[in-house]
C-alpha cells in the first residue's frame, strides 16, 4: 500500500491541544502542549490544519477607513484598530480579510506567542503547517453554502470564550469575541448581542459550532445546530 502523508487537524486551546486524523475523522488524543501533541508525528512530514481556540483570537468587523489608497494603508489601519480595541499589537498578529470595494473589513487577531510556539514545535517535529484559522472562521467555512444567502448568526463556543458573527449574503458585517459569563445561558448572550447589533436581522437563524464537537473540517454538517430564533 502506498504511503500517505498524514493530514492532521490540531485544535489549540489553553492547556489542551487535540489532534485529529482528517482522513478518518478520528480523534487521536489530547495533550497539554503543542510539542507533546506533535511528538507522534515527528519526521512524518505531516500536514497540519490548525484551528486556534476563541481564547487565542479576537475578531472584529470595521468600516473601511476613508482615503485608504492601497493594501499597506489598509493593513496599517487594521493594526491601529486592533491596538485601540485590544491593547498592544505586539501581543497580536493581525490578519485582514479585506472586502471588495468600500468594506466593511473582517479583522482577525491571533495571540502572537501562541503562533510562535506552534511554529517552533512544527519545525522541531519536521511537520508542515498548511493553514491556521480562528475557531469561528473554521466553522464559517464549514457551514459554507448554508450562510451564503440571506442573513445568519454564526456562533463558535470554545471553553470560556465565544465569537459571534452576523453574516449577510456571505459577507460578515459584525463580529465580536467575548468571554462567557459564568451562569449566563448562551441564548441570553445571543439575545443581548442581537439587541445591540443594529445591522443584524433579529429573525436570522443561529448556526452554532462548539469545540467539543470536533474540528469543523471533520464534522458533518448534520451534526451541527441550526436554531431558528434562539440557541436553546
């Protein structure tokens, strides 16, 4: 039988790194660090598709600044926005998903220390990182066609954090990463965000993805939760 390069999904959360075989959709185990999670694949040239916990990311949608002339100016504006919202940008690596024409623009900021550790462990194990996505972005891509038309909420829940995004006709028009309040039901959190979001359609269905279900790339859509009007 021909050798196949392993395709591994890695979910990186604080204190817990879970590996998945993306071909068989099997969980391979959970370890406390990226290095120990990658140890079984050392030297295999495995290809890693990494999902970063909501705890390690911040997502926001911002209007396109007036007068921006090129990609460099747009990226500088995104860095400034992250600094205003989340503090010192040296803690964050900023990725800009620029929208066509005049925006709005989706900005994802990932913990730079976590990324440095991930890249160092991958180099040491001689495996290759092919993608790194925030947890919310992974679920949005997984829902795919289901959220390309009409208005939807996409919510990712990961331990003590959640990211909520409102998607209209395939474009994210609002996104927020929040720490979950102990004892606050998820449906109450979503109701609060709906009430605060003047761009959102209050009747839009909620698509919910949770880290406990496994990585978005390895979970069939039928296993996910599509809730009309609430997330109870």
